[in-house]
């Protein structure tokens, strides 16, 4: 069984369920600013440094939210709330 979750809160119950021979926990931290800028620009090459950095900050380095925010689509600007990741 594969369980993937995205949260900033402790997953003690999930970690306990996967402890020992039942599975493994792999924690992935946020992308660094240079990594986030590279990802954002790869998704939308029109982004300048300021726009890509704003998306990275808003996504808190999460690749999932970076992609959701950086993929070209109709949007007013990156400071307009879409969701609270």
C-alpha cells in the first residue's frame, strides 16, 4: 500500500501505523528558493524573478502548490488568494 500525504502538521498516527516492517516514512522538505524558481520557470517560462519568487513564497516551497500556482492559466496575479495551501 502506498500512502502519500501533504501536510505541515505532525503525522504521528500515520507514522505509528507505518512503523517497523509495515512501511517506511519518507519526509520531503520544501524546495529551496533556487529549486522553486527553476520549477516555476519550467512550468511558465514567462515568469520573471519577482513573479517566480512570489509563487515560491506563496507555495511555501511545496512542489505541489508551486505547480498549481505556476501553470499558465487565467489568473489576476500571484498575490490574489486562490486557496490557502
